[in-house]
C-alpha cells in the first residue's frame, strides 16, 4: 500500500504502481504522425500530449488558455519538436475551422484527433436545474466535439492512418443524481462516436471512445476532501470508500489512462472502430 500526500497535506492511501514510471516502449508508435489534442490543461490533456510526443508524434495542442498551451509547448519542446499552439473555443464552429487551418499550415495535414475538452455540467437536479446550463454543457461535450471533429474531417480523409479518439466517461452508464447534464451529453457523444465510425469507415478513419472513471488528480482530490468534510470522515477514508467500489482498489491517475488513448491512436488498434473502452479500474464493466 502506497500513500500520497495531497497539496493540502492530507494523506491518501494509494494501492497503485508508481504511474510516473509508466513505460509504453522505446518510442515510435506514432512516429511522424500529426496529432491534435484538445482540452489542454494540467491533467489528462497534458499527459496525452507528453505521451504522444515521446512516441514520435508531431503535435498541435488546443485549448482556450494561451498561457497553458505555451507552458506545455515549452515543456515538450525540451525533448521533442515544439507543438503548434492553437487557441480555440470548440463551442464555436468558426474557431475550430480557424484552428484547423493553422494546424494545416504548420503541420501540413492531420492524422490523429483526440477530443479531450469537456464541461463538467451544473451538478443540479434535472427537475429544477437551469436548462440553459444543460445546453451549455451540450455545447461543449457534444456539439463542441462535433465542431472540432467536422473541422478535422477533410484533413483526416487525406491521411492514410486517420484516427479520432473521444475522451468520454463511465458516467454514460454509471448514472448518479446531479450529473444529468454531463452524463446525457457524454451519452450522446458515445452514440455519435458509433455513427461517425460507420460514416467515416469507408475513408479508413477509425473512431473510438475511451471511458475513464474517477481520475486521480487535483480536481478529484479537492472533490473528495469536500465529500469527506460533509460526511465527517478523513480524506483518506473518503478515498478508500470510493476506491473500494472498483476491482483494483485504487483510483488511476490520468497518466494511467493515456495507454488506452495511445492504443486507439496507433496501429495497435488498426482493426478497431466504433468501440468504447472502459478505463476505470473495473468500477464499471462495458456492455458486451
């Protein structure tokens, strides 16, 4: 049993191998392939970008905050080609089109799109929540992802190894109160992932979804500490309570989700499309 000290000084039990040392091989799974990753921030987007760069991809990184993009580009530039920075709001179709035009100018084309940007929803009951807030969540998680994907399709059609990876969630099947906006928007995304796989398969474009569960990181750390305070228990007890719901007894870090994304982006999954892969330590089993 390992223990993680949080930034607030609380100690969390971690029954996990050290994810910092995860090794996806000597590199080259994505050698020379041009990849766009949206939703760049301190968690999953960053980890995907670093893993892709280490595997030889030529990157474009997208997000709304220029400073975050610049910081990550500098970090990756220390060991690989510096990524193209694309400031983009995926809820606006024209912003996506302009962003992809920059990708084409800088990289000459596109082979891989990872749709990682998301909105967490309003955490309200459907009965009395503001439906305009629900629409805003759909504008990012569903329509925004479609905006970005549609803008990329012409470049993907010209690629001989085109991949689209949707970062989804176990919340499409594990339904909880107050997560209705998030779950519904992501369930719609799961459905359209299959539609896109059917519609784009003739062009050789593979479209798949990665469905993580709880992801250990700063956001969930603060959320668990909030729940612990409400329940009158320690943060460690709250962590163990949630971790005990899955098969492996711990909550994966975002670095441990990256391998599934790399699988779908690479030739390892050449015969796979239209699929949803649960990456949640066995908390939810995907339907056969």
